[in-house]
């Protein structure tokens, strides 16, 4: 019984997450978001689900929600809580990828969407970020 409980804890929300990832890979962004939301309802510390939800919102150009979800994922990851078995990106790269690529990209796109002019530094940063963008 104890083994079952321990095993169950590690996979809470994984079925919903996996379904969301499949839909994300099929570029069905509106459909994958509820799956990721279900995963975090089942497991509030599921940082990878927040991370993928951020990517989905980013793909839909809903940058406020994208940024919010990236920040939630970072908060969980910085507590050392990872679900390494459910994501292709190694734990040590998740925080770096969010902080250096996905979150800044969403923040810059959010400014563009709101008609806020970018500084020269932001324009240069955007070009660097686009080169690093991992859209797997």
C-alpha cells in the first residue's frame, strides 16, 4: 500500500499534462490549456504544466497569461520542485530557458502588442532571444 501511495504522488496530474503536451505538439493551443489547468488543479506544484501553459498562451499571443504562468513555474522550480520524468527539458535548463528566453520573449511581445515602443537594448535582446527560442 505504501508503494502505491508514493508512486501515485509522483504522477498526480501527469495524464492531464501528457494530454496537454500532445495537443500542444499538434498546435491545438486552445485545447491544450484546459488540460494543463486540470494538471495543476490535480497537482498545484506541477511547474512543468505551468511552463507549458505559458508556452501555449504565448503561441496564442496572450502575453499577460503567458507571463503569469511562466512566473508560477519559476516559483515552483526555484523551490527545487521538478517533475523531470514528464518533460524533455532537463531540470537544470528549465529555469534558465524560462528566465532567459520564454519569459523575456513574452514580455517584449506584450509591450509590442500594447503599442509600447521598444528601446534599442530591447530590440537587440529580442533578436538574441529569437535565436534561442526553442519551439519544440
